[in-house]
C-alpha cells in the first residue's frame, strides 16, 4: 500500500500529464469565445472531464476480476500515444474555431482517449480510499486548470507558446505515464 504522498503525486502526474495539451487548447478556445459564454463553456469542459473520470472508474471496476499485474499491460496505450504524438509534434497547428458548450463537451470526450488510457488502470490499481482521493485531486486540478485558462485569455502569446511546448512535451509525458501504470499495477514486481 502506498503512502498518502505517493497517491497524491501519482494522481497529480496522471491528471496534469494527460490534460496538459487539453489545457492549452481550452485556453485558446476561451480567447475566441465571448466573455459571457466562458462559464457555460467551462461547465461543459468540467462535465466532459467528469464523464471521463466516471467512465474510467466504471471500466476500472469491471476489470476487478482481472489480476492487477495484467492491467499493467495497458501501459502500451500511453506508449502508443507517445509514439503518435512524437510523429505529429511538428504538424501545423489546427485552426482554432469558437465552439459552443455542447461542442466543448463533445470534443472533451472525443479527445479523452489518452485520459482513459491512463486513468482506467490508475483507478483500477487503487483501493476505495485512494480512488476517492484520486478523483478528488482530479476535481481540484480541473478547477486549477479552468482558473488558469481564464487567466490566460488576455495572453494569447502564452497560449500559443504553450501549444507549441506541449506538443513536444506530451510524448515524454505519455512515456512516463506508461511506466507509472506499470509501477502502480506491480506488473514487474
């Protein structure tokens, strides 16, 4: 059983690592969205992330019959994402369009494959207390991300820099998260 500090660190790395690119994309979306729509679009983003957490927890629960060491094989998913992200790190940035709250929710879910690939085995590896703590930390970090994205609205250069920077950092983060999954699941222990 891990200490409380390890659980907090792992949950933080899992959330921040999988949401880094989404954070800058969401901040860029806020730049294009009228101020009066920011709360609705933010709520849609939160609802999308909450849905991904719920899906991860449910699938993790379904996998309770699978030995935890075998769940570590799911580390292949973040590694495949790392390879894909590395191959496409120099692709031109897609044009940004203003989106409605429904579109924000749908895009958050659609782009949540990397979140699911990391969060499912992480939540499966936890006992009930650590799972609740992890989900609470995800909620805290989502609040931090929303607040930070709103603060960056008046700094489009920072957002553009973040989008470029995150494209190079994401492959390394995914590789690390794959190893984190292996460690959490005790696959090679």
